[in-house]
């Protein structure tokens, strides 16, 4: 197996500081889990930002570095200005809303392009420094769209893959970006560019044609005398570990407590990063509509929404939080009684056991983003239901919808339609729930995160390297 050189904005770790002690723990996210084995087995390194470590003492920092080295991670520290201009600025104020079709969230005048380019240079420099002949380099996500091109300039013969974890928008949208050409050329430095869904591949190809006059021949693009491949690789989750967790006694105990405290109430659950792409306000309005329409459900329905704090320094996120807070307050004020509160809202992150208990204990899971590259919560929910029960209500604008056809698919902009779907889910007979969940679980288990990593890497490593290829006509 060739050595893997992984490059992503964030390292797959969390640095935990408790009083005097500091520790580095592996994150539980999809990418971290899926890549941990190939990363270790190949003997390669993972380059990325370990998060804000500015408050650590020198001794603590040395300890962190030692632990990172043990995990074969190479830290790239972002300065405060890089955090605000590269990470919060261009990545999350421009590219994130753009790729999610939210042009009105982008600042009128962007001043952070330079910081984005320079930070991408730093990632490329560090990756090139750690590169050994024969390595496979795999760059991840929109924060690093220029890195493949920068690496190609430094390492003309390297094998480079890039995966875009968020949607790639239609060419109409992408073309509004003043720096569209630089970004496209940056991506084309890769040998293989991966997206979650076929529609994103189509959008990318359309944009290449429109902006650079490049034709895509099935999955092949000729660019500057090289062949670049594109493909759809739907990311999965570590389904086996969710299934195991969902059967642990501690989780079953928690589910029992959840049900006992609910006093027979039907449960709806939503779990998201608090992000304006997740469609939480309309989801809340849909729950409100259900309560409005069915007085019999008042006091008999509880919606637990977990919102994990995210990118809190970006104004759009702070404003979104206010909108959500206000709606939750309004619904609870209107439909709460002294004995019951319809919306149970948690603004914090939960550990895996707590999450799986909610997946396992709910009647209905609401995953209704207005736009989402894939959405792994939908898959985690199904993997956590070995009892083959529970109904998934899923947005048709999540990448996952292309695969999870047995969910109740909804338009997240249609509040009435979502209210209908919630009612349908609550009334669905057990045999239908079971049938749908069985089909969903089969897909989630077959196309898990290990399958995703293997299909991307097999494809990338199966391509002839630049040095092996005959020159193009
Ligand atoms: C999305 C992006 C990832 C990002 C994650 C968390 O899933 O595709 O690249 O790491 O959100 O966001 P954060 O800004 O905290 O890294």
C-alpha cells in the first residue's frame, strides 16, 4: 500500500485542556474514522490545523506536539488573522454560502481572498515538505481548493486526489464568484476530483465548460497536457460501530429513561451543527403546524432539537442562533403547558452514546437541511436502529437523498409539506416502517465509510501516474 499523505483544514483530533493536563484525542467524525486505518497502515502523515492552541503554555504545546506525532499528525498552526480571514473569512463567509446556494450571505466586498491563497500556500508547502516519492496525496474540502494546483506546481509527478465534502453548485451560482477561474484551476491540479453525488459532478463539468471551455469526456478532462478524472463517491459512516453502540446496555438504559420520562409522548429528534444550511427554522415551523392542526397531539408530542455550536465568530451564525432561539421560545410559549414543553432545545454537543440513545429512542428523525453535501446524521440514525424501527424524514436537497429513497423525502422550503410528512411518519404502520428501515439500513451498511475510502483510493491509485502516461496528443 502506498504511503498516504492526508491534507485537511482540521486535523482529525481534538486538543483537550483540563486544568494543568492537556491531551489529544482522535475525533469521532466520519472522515477521522474512515481514514484512521489506511492512515496508520500506510505509515503516512496527516497535515492540518489542530484548532486554537494559542492559550497553551510552552510545556503544554510540547506535550500536544508529542501526542500529535504519536498519531502521525503534523500540525499547521493558523494565526489569529488566518483564523479570521482564511477560515472564518473566505472559507466560511464566501465559499460555504456560495456552495450552498446562499449568495445573499456573502459579503458585498470580499477582502479575504489573499489570506485564503496564502493559507493554501502554507498547506501546500508543508505537504510538499513531507512528500516522499510514491506517496498518494489526498486533499480534503473547500478550505483547500487551491492546494491541488499548488502541489502540482511543486510536485509535477505526484499522485493527487481531492474530495469536495460540500455541494458543488450549478454553474450559474459558481460563476458569480470573482475568483472562479483560480479556484477551478486549483482543483484541476488533482488527478482525481471526487464529489458525493452525480449532480455535483455534472455541475462541476458544466462550470468547467462555461468558465474554461473544457469538455468532460465521461469522467475525463484534459487540462494543461494532463488527464484529470472526476467521479461521484457517496461518503458513508462507520455503520458497524453505530450498530454496536446502539445495542450497548448503557444506551438501552438511556433509551428506557428517555421513554419513561416522556410519559407516552411521541418523539421527534433533530441533530445538527447550528448552521443556516440545516433548515432548523422551517423544521420548527413544521412541528408548530402539526401542533396547530392536531389539538390531540398537544402535550403528546415532543421535539428534541440538538444544535451543536459551530463557527460562532461568524455573524451569520450568531444571527441564525437568535432566529432559532426566538422560534423555540415562541412555540413553547404557545403550545407548552405546565406539564409539557413541545420543543426541547439543547445548544451544545453531545457525546456519541447520548447521540445514539436519541437515534435509538426516537419515533421520527428530522433531517431537513435546505442544502447539504451529504448529511451523515441521516445515515447514523439508520445504522443505530437494529430494531428496524423509526422513520426518517429527509430533505430532497441533502446529498444523502440520492441514495436513501426509502426515507420520507420532503422539500425543506415547504412547511405544510413537512408537517404532512411528520404526520405520515407518526401514523405509519409498523410493517411499513420496518420495510423502509430495512432497505435504508442495507444501503448504509453496504456503502459505509470504509467502502467510500476504498473506492476513492482504488480509483486514484489505479490511475496511471503522470510519469507513466504517454504524452497527450
Ligand atoms: C463540514 C465541512 C468540514 C468541516 C465541518 C465542521 O462538514 O465539510 O470541512 O470540518 O463542516 O466545520 P468546522 O468549520 O468546525 O471545521
